[in-house]
């Protein structure tokens, strides 16, 4: 890792330990202060040394020796920190009779003479090494410089997606679209599959250009199917096929995948983008081409590549060589970012900015990066320093190799903490999607995030992530399918990170050898098969390993593995991050695996054993991991309980228990985990000795929380208080009232559920609320900690209700509620209140097996009796219900076995008397399925649902044999045929027309 960044991180972590009189460093205060002083004096010249090391071998060697010693210092810090934590746990757990003895051991640590001598010897040894390194620096003529503390100028008002305009590519975009749509290339039209490559050096915007083409409206209308595939360095045909099928995690043989691909593409006019192709083997491409060559005339593959050889192999149409940007376009791209964080747009800044833009050599990535960097610098001298740097003079050619020194200049302009966070990402493979939450937790595990008073470390990590995105060190930030924030690194930025990390990151695969295992390695990604082959002797070479991430081999068919974790205890005691990758690898013998050995990894901060579907318990030794910050157990479906001493994980901040469906209870005293921020599941047990819900009061949980078996909450727990009104950081809450094996007793449980719900006091700052199995009438009490007035719910956007048959009307003023699901029987009052949701966008109704009519006028109260507050608006009311779902776009009705009508006569009459005569204005998606008794008249279809306007984009009706009455049959069928003609087969699926061509 970058030496300057590493030393600055060590110093920032060392300072509070020296000041803390309860720290074990107190016994060696003078020695550690001297150590810190020496490191500080060396740190002053590190900036100059890092910039010189690429040209001066002597400086590079000096930095390498310094880095090795710095890691030794950190090992000493880790040993003492662990001992501190152990004593804190002992003191907290001690009975009153032994507390004085334990307190004395903290005030006077290292009572053991042998232990004190051992630590003292280590400190003396590294001090001598540092003295030698400090004296050597005198011969290197290094200048001192000052780096400030963590200061962020990031503004939350800045949108990372606000700067997405593409400059200087209009002509190339138009040319490509003309070729794809009109075949203006003059290529032979009898070829079914056409291939058009886009060629250019790294950072020139090939992917961006392809994306603008891919997302163009004309392209969307012309092609039946559009698919984007990121290929990258390794040309793996199976991965390409899985990406085409959108089944990247599916296990299937090559022949099965080929069959599925052809089924999907056969006879279709499709567009497939193969982004970032490096393969120069004609046979490999020919194999893939033969699989894809099954579409109709006009099917296209658009590919991006840096290599002209690749383009020549693939092309059926002569490739597009994209040009460098003009100076003017480079300036526009630079300007867009450079003045968004407060830098004044004065003539002086503009003039210097234009000079810098000219030096960017027409490469968009360089212009974006420096624009983003300088947006945080409001000193004109800082801009001048960038403009006048000698690196511009040494990089005159339009080659990728000349871009790295320029990008390295932007790297050196980063604060130290940004540098160390950025270069750590060299551990990820090229083109990898990097999940922000996971990345921040990995940064935390390696102490890469600086501490700032009164700020949570995750919040600081989030700011660093955003700034690295803004400065273009990360890109393509977006939400994935699970609404997790992800990003990527441009290939050149990945190359930059690797050039800084050098030998610290290592990929252990079939092409690796034991000779590649060097002492400098700190972070390893390993194919499982290859790791188990390594001898203990070879592992000793990398005794300072800090990260070990197991991954699955590409062609591995889930072969069962055998491994003993004892090797980690013996050879890798400094490990901080361990991802075992159970989602990808199955284990033959869990006893042989030896999970109990994990307790010996006392420096471990991050442990992921997700996806292990065999373990029922975790070994108690896990609770010896006192440094552990993140524990991921997602998908351990047979796990029945957590260790009883889980409370001893004193540093734990994130505990993931998603899909741990077998978990029966929580251990006691979870409330003692004062740093816990993530607790995805809390299960209420059957026994009083199990962990109780009121312990959540002591925790500041963020994000998502599921509470299972709420019906088991005892009267004693309610008396102690279970209110969650102050848990404003929880945005998604699942309330599951009873387990599958509980006896249903509606009458008795209805009153009790309401009592629990009243005591629960859920915060109205929630965005998502799911309820399952609630037997009460009234919704659990919603309390706003910010706006005391009851009934104000500003953020709730998604509400899911499962099997809550008595639940009454929703509270008023749900202004943000857009998505509602009701599954199972429900009350008329609940449906009525849903009709009054002004912002409702999507309504999903399922499993109402007893209901004959969905929306009836009979159960609508008078307009003055219920939602009188709603009468403030100017909308026409129908006996208390709005004339329309103003915003409703999606309506789904499934598995309502006795449902005969959507609207009763009274409701139809009321709707007809309304000014616009429609139940909904802008329905775009209608799905009705498995409603065997349902009948819909043309009047309802056209009049009430307003289905014949041009807003409808998708219609799905299946297994509704009585849908059309005999008197309406001709008109109804004509309507369906016209909709089928307009929507096309992909967006129209009505089974009563299946017999027609």
C-alpha cells in the first residue's frame, strides 16, 4: 500500500492509544511516544519520497523497508488493543466480588513479567529499525511537506448523476445508430449477424458512447431485445451466455446454456453489446458467434475494445475508431465538474482551467478526473501547481502508457486517507461491481478510514466513497437489483491502483505457482482448489497476510471441498478479513473444516461465512474475536442459535442474519453490543431466558430490521418498554407476528396483538413497512420523533400487508405511499382507505379467497365521517373516496378464487357520476391471474379502468375463464385484439386469445 498513506493511518490510530490511560500502551508510554515521534518525523518527507520512488531506486528501497517496519508497529498495536478489549470484557462480565481484582489488572496491565518483556522487546526492536531508516533518509535529500487532517468539502446537494452529459460524440453516435438501424455501412445484407466494433485507447469513452447508443429511443424501438454484457480481460463464453440469459449465478452445462440462448434470440432482431473485449483468439470468437448467429436479419453485436486486432477478428462491418476530444469539448467536460463544489468561476480560474483541459490530451477520463479533483481546491495556486507539473511534458504521446503518469498526478493530489482507500481496491478484479457497503466495511477492517470526532466511521467511509466517485476514481455508480449502491473502476484506474499496490495483492488460481508467494503479499483472492494445495511452508512466506477471499473457479460444478481452517491459525495469525465463500463452495465435513479455529484469529475484523446451509450452531470460540466488526451469516438457513456469549463481541458493528430461517431465539444481553449498527434479524424465543425485544432499546440500529415472533412478547417485556419510536435510522422494518408452528387463536390474539402494537411505537421515519400475521384491528402505533403531531408520515413509500384479516383503515396523510401489497383476506375498511391514497403508484392484491367484490360502494363511509382532512383538496369525492387513483400505474390481482366483480353496481354508478368518469387516469400495467369466477364488462374495462387509452403498456390476464360475458363477447374480443396489435406479443398475454393467430 502507499507508504505515506499507511504511516499517516498508523499515526492517527496510535495517538489516542498513547493518551488513553487505560490502554496497555500506558505501561510503555515513553517508548511509544518516542516511536510516534520518530514516525512523525519520517512522515514529513514521505510525500516527496513517494513522488520520487518511480525514478529513484534508492528511494523505492527505503520506502519498502519503512513499510515493513510500519506493519510491525501495527502488529504491536493490534496485540495491545486486543488485550485491552479482553480486559474490558472481563471487567464488564465480572461479578461484584471479582470486579476490584479485574479493575486492578486494567489499571496495572502486563502483571506478567514475561509478557511485559515480550512487548517491550518488540517496541525496542522496531524503534531501532526506525532509527536506522530515519538516518538513511538524510542521504536521500527529501523535502518535508504537510498534509492536513480529514476535511471534506462534499455537499450532499451534489448529485453524482448530475454530470452525465456526453461531449463531442454526437457525430459518432449518429453514425453508429445509422448503421444499426438503417444498415448504412454497405455490409452484405444476407448475413444474419452483423458485428460493429468501437475501437479506442483506454479512457477515451468507448463504453460511454456505447451506452448512449444502447439507451437511445430509436434503438429501443428498432430492436426487440437489447442485452449488455461486460466481457473484460478473460473471454469466458459461459459467462457471456449467462449474462445474456441474466442468470449469472445459475449452474448449467454449456450445452444447456447454448440451447437457452438460442431459444431467447432465435428469429429476433436483437442488439447485444459486448463491452471491453480483449480476446485475440479467432476460434474463441467463432464459437460464440456460431451460438449467437440465430437471430433475424438486422441482429447486431456492438463491441468495444482497445485493440485493433480484436476488432479485425470480430467485425463484419468496418470498425469505428473514435477520436480524441477537441480542446473545447475537453474544457466543457472539465468545467462541468470543476466549479460545482464552491470554487469561484473567476477569469483567473477559467484561464488556468482551459490550459489544464488542453493538457488532457483529448481523453475524457483525464478531463473528468482533474475537474473533479480541482473542484475541491479553491486556492488559485493549487490550480497553477497542477498546470505547471512536469508530468505533462514527459507524456506527449497519445498512448495509454502515457496516461498512467498523468493519472498518478491526480492520485497524489488526493488526501492520504483517500489514497489508501482507493488503492485497496486493487484487490478486486477488473470490471468488478463493487458494493459500497461491503467496501466500507473492508476499509474499516484495515483501519483505512480516519476517525473524526462525533462522526460514525461508516458515515466518513460513505463520504470518501462519494468523493472518489466524484473525482472519477470510481464510476458507474448505481443501485443494483437489491437496491444496494454499487460502482466500478475504470480499467486505467484499476491499473493505477495496482501500480501503487504492486506485490501486495495476489490472485491465487490455476496459473499461479508457489514461487509467486512473496513476503510482500498482504491481500489474496484464491480459487479454493488452489489454496488447499499450498504447503504450510509456502504459507509462511506470506505470514503478514491480512485479507483472504475465497472465490469459485469458473468451471467448477460445485464440487464438494475439504479444508481445515487450522492452517489459518498456524500460518496466518495477522488475518483481518476472511470471506469463505459458502455461496459458491460446498464443504464435505464441517467438523473437519474446523470453524472453532476461527476464534484464534484475534485480529479478525471482517468474517463472512454466508451461505453455509449445514451449520446449526457456531462455535463459542467465535466470541473470542473481540476485534470483529462485521459478521455475515446470510443464508445460513439451518442455523438455530447464536453463541450465548455473543455479547462479548465488543467491537461488533454489523451482524447480518438474512435468510437465517432456522434461527429460534437471540442470546441474552444483545443490548450490550453498544456499537451495533446492523442487525438484520431479531427472533423472539419461547423462553424468558432468551433475548427479549426490549434489549433493542439500547441499540442504534440502522438500515433494515426484521422482528420475528412478535406475538411472543411477554407482559414483563411490555412493562419494561419496547418502543422503537426513536429508531429513526431504521428505514425498512418487517414485523412478523407468529411462526408457522403456532396454533391460531384469532379472538385471544387479536387483543394481545393490539396491545403489543400499541407498545411498539414504530417510528414514522420508515420508508418500508411489512406486516405479517397481525390479528389486531388497529395498525401498530406510528410515532414521529420529529413531528409530534399524530398522523404525519412523510417517508413511508412501501407498505406490505400479509395475512392481517382484521386490520382496519390506514392512517390519513400517507402522502409518500406509492406501493401497497395486500396478501390474504382483508377488511373492507382497509381497502377503502387504500382508495384514498393520493400518491399510490402500484397496488398488488393477492389471495383474497373469500371476497366476491373488490371495490364496493356499500362499505364506503360518508364523506364527512372519516377522512375529513382529505377534503382540503379540490378533488371530486365519491362518498369519501376520490374519483380516481390519480397516480396509479400498476394494478395486480391474483388468486382471488371467489372474486366475481371488480366493482359493484354502486361503485360503478358513483364513478360514472364523477367528472372524468374513470377509476384510474393513467394505468400502464394491468395483471389479473387465477380468478376463475371473475367477469369484467366492457364498461368496466373501458370506462372505469380507462384501459383503452394509450397509457397502457402491458396487459396480462391468465386463468380467468369467465372473464367475458356472452353479451359483451364481440366488443370485448375486438378491444383485446386492438390492444394486442398495439402492445405486441412481449407486452400482451391474454390466454383467451391463445387460439387465435
